C-alpha cells in the first residue's frame, strides 16, 4: 500500500536517518510527516508480526489509528492499557497507549516504541513519565534496553534546552549522563536563594549541530511548502462589547449588560487579560447578551465563502455559540474538535474531510490547544483565528493543520482583530517581534498613569 503513496525526498532522508540510528529523535517542525517517517522506519526495523507500541496524547490516538492503516496497511489491535482486559497486550502487531497509562504499557515486552509529542517526557524528576521510561529502558529484564525507539516532536523545547535532556538520555544514557552538565553548556542557568534556575537556550546553532547525529530537525524554510500568509481582519466591537471591554481595561471591573445586570470582577492582571480576550472572542462566555463582532463576522464569511474552512479559538466555551451562529447563518455542516471528545475527535476530522470532498462546504471549529497530530491540508487552505493562544508554539501547531505536507495552495491564516485593543499586536508576538509580558506591563503602566 505504501508504494501508492508519495514519499518526498526529505522524508526519504528521515527514513534513512531513523533506520540507521535505530534510537533517535525526529524534531521536524509540525506538518512535515513525522508519523509516516517513524512508522515506515519502525516497520523496517521490526518486520511483521513484531510488536510496536505507539505512545501518544489521548486526543491523537484516533489519528494514529488512521496513520497506521494508511502507511502500514495494518489495524491497531488495542489501545494498550486503556481497556479493562490488559492481557490483549500480548497480541502481535501495533498497539497504542496514552501517556497516562504509559508506565503500565511498558511492563509488557515490545520490539519497538514510538513516542509522539515526546516533550511530554521533559520533566526529569522522580515519579514522572520520564522516570517510568528510564526505568523500563534501563532494565534489561523488560527487553526494552536495546530495542529501537523514536522520539517525535515539533516543539521539543518548551521552556529551556534542558527539556531535551530526558530524550537524549534515553537515546544515549552514557553520552548524556549528566543533566546539569548539559544545561550548563546549552541553557541559561543561575542560582538565587530559591535554588538553581534553568531558562532558554544559548548558542542555538551550536546546540543543533551538537545533536545532529542523534536527532533530525527540518524547519519550514528547509522544506518546500506552499506560502503561508497571516492576515489581520479588522473589526469594530459592538456597543455592548466596547462598554464591557473599556470598563474592564480601565478599572478591572465591568458591568455585565444583561437584563439581570451584574458585575464582572478580575482579581489579577493575568485574569483581566483572559477576560478581555474572552470579551473579544464571544461576550456570551461572560454572560453578556451579545455574540460580539468576531462571531458576527465569521457568520457573514460562512455565507459568502463557498469553500470549507477552519476556525480556532483558545476558548472552548465560545464553540457552542459559534456553532449556532454559523449553522443559523449558512446552514452548512459544522464539525467540532475539542478536548474530552475521545474517539469522536478523529471522527469529527474525518467527517469534515469527507464532507469537503463531497462538496458540502463544511466548517471545522475547534480549540487551538487541540491543533496537533491531525491534518486537513488536502481539503482546505483557509483558517480563521477567533482570538489566539499566548503560546506562539501552540498557534504554529494549529496553523500547521493546514500548512503542511499535502497542501497545494497558499494557506491564509486570518486573525480577527479589534480596533483600539491589543489584538493588533498578536501577530507581532507570533513573529517574535514583541513579548506578551510587554503588553501586560504596558497595561499596568497605563492604569497607574491614569490613576495618577
């Protein structure tokens, strides 16, 4: 079956790298086909009926089931450790588990293991996921000490260079035996009365050069993909939106404009930032009788744009209101992806793709935090952002559901931004031109100056 599917030159390079190293990390940016490269490489190292375990986040299990069927032409035999009867783990073939049951799954013998979103292992302290993996891989009785293992992540560094060390230690525990030696060379470290702190990365180019024999990382500029254009769609807040937003921004308290009335209080600067963004995304989240300018704009887009498109928001509470508005305005099928959906998650993505290919012009809406491990690049190139996540890596992952391998058109990531708000600085943050902390400091300074 794999002969019928296209393998790009850079992916062939990835296959060769993983097979030759047997235990390695693949840190390609999101959207470049890491799962395919890992599956084909592992099956070459572990021919059927060898037993392969795939460890993934819970929301990605259904996606991995589809990937296994697509690239290996095999069915996943069991969600390892998730069922009541765990004796089925002794079956041959491919099994899946999530990180919450990883320790249990690793008590069974495997011929190869793939860790998706391997940054989940970054906490090196005791009684963690990393501790469970290290114990299993160091114990020759488990049979895992010498098996091939691949570690996949598009965002391997979450906070500091030290996030890489647990993965590197499992790959080569002799070369990367000391965490502190590693971070003192590649991270920024200092000590105060609270202890040692590890932040950031120093000498980024030197770090990746140091790791080029244990990990492979290709970025967007190194792999030919269609262009991605980020655009601002300017909006004007509704009257009720503007009233609540301006009061909350100035005084950290706002009147809720409903028939019953009420007050909205924010106990801290960060809480206020969240509330302000919720007002911009959908005032109804906070009890205000108003969909807001963003949802009204998306409803109008649904009427005039005949193509399938995707909408992301960091606020799951906004999705029911968005779904209702889009359905009422356009009558188009709307699919939802969000946390807690379990196996229905993959079904929503599959349903959206089938409807798009059938010409039904569906709409997919979801939380930006769930923008990973799935793709719709073959059916749409338009994505709209109903507010954005403070973590630019999370935003990049969401955009990469469309801007990835298989996309043939320019991807348009359109951000709904409101006049006289800090929305306009969103893309500057994502582009690394401005820090979120600067925005918060600006707001605090503005409030202090106003109060004299």
